[in-house]
């Protein structure tokens, strides 16, 4: 990518799975995917690290942080 000319990749399709598809792929509920996104977008780095390490549930974090 770093060696491509400007605009070279503008027509490349970047596909992001839907929340439902992501939930299916991760074997979690859609609500967990939504909570995780909120924590990533609104949570502190420290909080995200705790969730990532499994020290606190993503759903609990989203509720406590009022995300």
C-alpha cells in the first residue's frame, strides 16, 4: 500500500461485516458486538485493556460507563 500512487486503491471494495454477521463469526450476541463497539469508541485505554484481558465483561463496562 505504501508504494501505491495516490488514488490507486480508491476502487477497492472494503467489506465490513454487519453487527449480526460479526456476532455470528465471534459466537456472541449482537448486543455484545454493539457494547464492544461503544466501549472501543467511548472507553478509556485502561478500560479497554481490562475488557480485552477478560477482567471485566464488555456488557458490564458499557453499562457502567454509560456508553
